[in-house]
C-alpha cells in the first residue's frame, strides 16, 4: 500500500513500514527540476519492488529529475531507469576540519541568504531563495561564501 502527499510517500507491506521517499520541486516553469531528497527501503524489503513503486508514485509523469549521488550500489540503476542525473557527488570526509590548511588566496566571508541564492540562480538557473532563507533561520544557520583575492 502506498500513502502519498505533497512529495512525501510511505510504503507499507506485510512486514509493516517498508520504506519512504520524498521529492522537492526546485524552481518553476520549463526550467523546474524535481529533486529526489530521500528514498529509503528497509533491508528486509530490498528487491521487492518497493523502491520502484515509490518512485513511480512520486514521479507519475516526465520532467527534469535529479538527485545527489548515492552510496547504495542497487539504487543507482533504479535511479537511472527513472531518468535521474546525479548532478554532483557527495563527498564523505572524516577527520578534524581544523587540521586542513586554508588555501592560499581564499577567504570565507559571511553572506546573507539573498546574495547566496542569487549566485546559485546564476550558476544553476534554479531559484532556491526560500531554501536559503530557511537554512539561515535555523539555529546557528548562516550564509558563507568562499572568495578568492582581496
């Protein structure tokens, strides 16, 4: 059984809660992109078609779709079958951040959500102003830009 609403879906099977997925639309009009935010399937339900059923419900039509890269080898062929592009890889780093040397000629500067969103719009063509404002309102949230030169 699938339960769906506003880009969020849950999948229930004989074993109970089998998985969930979520999408978020970025932008509007012809340039809009549907981003797969999450797709999780309980290990007991792997191979059952649960993930495919959730994606089919989250994306009933066509359109631009994207996700970040996944570490799960079984997810990548499923994502590709739905036309997803991994736009950039996620890097999983371990260690102390303060152990890294600051690159010569670069500096980090505070930036407000409007400035960061405007730069992202220029780079990607997608307006994520609401996201940047939301992240900035989180406890400890702040905009930051890396700048080279003076």
